[in-house]
C-alpha cells in the first residue's frame, strides 16, 4: 500500500501541543516545492520561540549566593551551605549520610575507591552511559567490563551481568539511565549471591524510585550529579550517599587528602575533592521548589507518552513494573525507520531540529570509543594487566 504524505496542516495540528518528537509523521523527506513543506525544506518552523531556559533561578538563589559571598566562608571547611545540603539531601532521599563532591564523576571515583577498587580489578558496567561512569573506573586503574543493555529499557541487562563475573570482579555499577531505574531486584540478588557491592550511578536519577525507595539508596553506595543540566542543578557538584556510617566517614576523609578530622593525621589515601560553598548555596535554593518542578516534569512526560501512542515508530523508553517513579531527566525514544519510509535517524533528528524542536541522539556505545583502547595500551595499564 502506498503511504499517504502528511500535509503541512496535519503536521502543524499534530505538533501544536509541543509534542515535538512526534512531528515527523510518515511522509517523504525528499525536497519538494510543496507549500506545506517541512522546515527542513524551506517551510515555516512549527516552533519559532525558544524553550524555557534551564536551570531556572529566582530571588532565593540570588539571596543564598549573596549570603555565602558576604559571610566570607566559601570553602568546604567552613562553608555554611555545604553541611546544610548534605543533611538535607540525605533526609530527602532517606539515606543516613551524604558527602558532597565537586561533580558526579568525582562521586563515582570516590565510591569506587571507598570500596577498594584498584589496579587489576574489574567493575561491571553498561556501555550505554555517559563517559564519566567508565572514566571513574579507569581512574582506579581497574577494567570496565561491559554487560549488554536492554533495548527496550536502555538499562543494563541483569541476565548478562552474571555471565561477566570473574574472580577479578570487585563491584557492580548499574546506571539509572535517563532518570529511570535499572532492575535493582535482579542486580542486588546477583550481587548478594557473589558477595559484591553495588555502587549505583544515580547521577541522572534524582527522586526516581524502585519499589518506592529512592535511587541511590538501594546499593552499598549511591552517586549523584548536580551539574547544571540535571533535574537538581548546582552548576558543578556531586555527592555520594550511604547508610554505612563508616563509608560516609571515610568519604569525608577521602575528599580532604585522607585526613582524619578528629586526629588531624592523614589516615587513608585520598585526594582533594573539596567543594565550593557557592554550589551548595544554589542547591539549597533549588531544593525549595524541587518537588514542584519534579511533578511538572512528570505530568508533561505522561502527556507526551500518551500522545506518542498516535505516532507509530516513535517508541518511548520502557520502564520496569517495579519502577514506581521516573524523573525524566531526558525523555528517551527508540526510532523505527520502517514507519518513516526508511528515513535514517539522522535525517529525522535534523528535521525535528529544523522545526525548532531540540532533539539529539543520546550516547554512543562507550565500548566503541577510542579512549578505552588508548588507556588499555598505555604504559600504566599495561603494567597492571600484562
């Protein structure tokens, strides 16, 4: 059957509610003189105005920054807002303790170090993640071992994790990708069976839940990012959380060169992962309206998912039944070109952006990135793994 072309009027009607990702319904992507042409071919874009900016600020953010600025206590040692945020974030997600770091990457590295991951060890991870997850493993001179990702949920496949465990495996590092939970029931069961710690990469998972328990609090340690693109933005900041008081105490020492604050001596190996009070000041302000912004994001995502059911070929990221809350850090989609006349994904992305709708491919598989091979061939890694 010949596919009917979508008219410009139909195109506008389908996208007028801001359902951008659905805008390229079945029609030819070839250039034509049709007055209803896509913006890619010279038509008028569906959306000409900008999307709301992010992060969002108000007078509370300004007041906190000015307060921190004027009290002349800006660093980790005496900043007013750092301990306030650590206490507030731990309470918010139901964790016993929280240690702030300069960024999520440093939180991941700190967590791995606290669990004793080091040269010659292996850490099981997903290749479908931001580079920071893998970078943190390699900063420990450990080897990232990739388990497959599930094509529907985008999450690490628990059934493949167990196949990757060896005598050198030191930890499992699941990523809650795009703000949705990985299958924590299966992951925790595998970890318990093999006596392995689970370090949750919840850098995108603020307030999302697995069986009504906040991400970051299910494993041995949880890691968060508060980079400015995140749902809870602080510019550049991160944190580890744990119910293990000893790990939290060691985290405080690790970020200050391993210094024991009670004895004054350098008790463990560490580095300088201290943080500016300004980031914590912003985060405390952001927390005052965080719940409202979370609910708004969830409402918009629910509406978008419902409307996308009308557009074959645009398939939202699926979630496990036990995933009781997602935060929609990004709204993930799979694209089936069979419903779009075989048009390649890159052309669809180009068409959507031309309509004023920001859409982008997400992460490339990290197992194919050249930096891994370069690291493995470096003198230091060859000395460890030869």
